[in-house]
């Protein structure tokens, strides 16, 4: 993990997938707390990282850069039940506040996720740009451009319900 400054990382990159959760309980919990499911999970991540940093003697880290997946949809669905997961995502950058207290964490996260809702045009622009770069630029050029133009991120977080299509990684850093 790092503090948001670009670093030359070495070693293995780790990816993990959590156990399935009872979605109905999570949905009811978010309703009871008057927040979105994203707010609930992101707040839990904030609290867990606050405890992790504290246990490892780091009291100075108050926020980190993370990436959340933004679902890209090209049609307006008539109802919630009609929404399909299309497996199209764009990276959505967020400054995650690191707060141990659950109530304070939730409020801090809600402020940050509210900012994300105003990034709608930028999210679609990122998706289209990424697709365009992958078609017109050689892979190594795309990586250089991405490395030079993107901010460094401590972690990427996903709350999507599993892989809908096979993930294939070839000579890339995860």
C-alpha cells in the first residue's frame, strides 16, 4: 500500500474475492442506515483500513485513492427488476476517508460518494476513451499513456456480484 504518490512497486500483485453475502440482509441494512449499498461497503472498507493502519503503527494516513467500478449501461431500463448487468465498467476514482468510528465513517463516505454522482459524464468519457485507445493504439502505448495520465491508487474495490465473463490477464500488471 502507498500514500498516493507514484511508486515503482515490485513483487506479486494480489487479487481476492470475498465469500457470497446475503444480499437481502445487506439491502435491509443499507435502508435502515439510510445509505446506498455502495456507501455501506465503502464505509466498512474505510473502518477496516483505519484499524489495519492503527495496528501497523500508521496514524497519519487519513485518506487513500481507490477505484470503484462504474457500471456502464447504454439503455434506460424501465424498472429496477429489468436492469441487466452488462459487464461494462469504467474506473471511478474516489478519495476514501480513513475513519474508524462507524457513524463518522459513514458520513464521510456519503460526502465522497455524493461527489461521484456528479461525475456521470466523466465516467462515460473514460469508458469510451479506454475502448478507443484499445482499438487504435498498440497495447504498450496504451499502458504508457495510462501510467502517465492516471493517478496512483492504493486499491481497487468492486461490489459486483461475481465475474460475468471470464477474466484473461496476459502480461499485464493487476
